[in-house]
C-alpha cells in the first residue's frame, strides 16, 4: 500500500475483523474494519523512533528512609 486512498478503496471482510495495511515508505500503519452499522472505521498509526537512553529524573524517586 502506498497511502490512505488505497486503504479507503481496499475491500475488507464484513465480519468486523481488523485489516492491517503497512505504509513503510511513510512510516505509517493503517487499519480498517467494518463497524456494526456497516460503515468502515479507518485508523492511522505513525511509527516513531524510541530513544535508547531516556533521561531519568532522579527527583522522581524517594530514598528507602523517606519511604519508611
């Protein structure tokens, strides 16, 4: 798949199962499923890079003495 327009045009099952459409060129994943009323629900998820070493705020922790 290359974009949202192709996902909108894609045929899916009417039983409510979620269909996944990866868009690797744009870093997105689209999902499409049939609702109970017969309409299609579309969702888009964007891929983000996870930082390897996030900063830890040492003020967010308490010492054992403070806990006791």
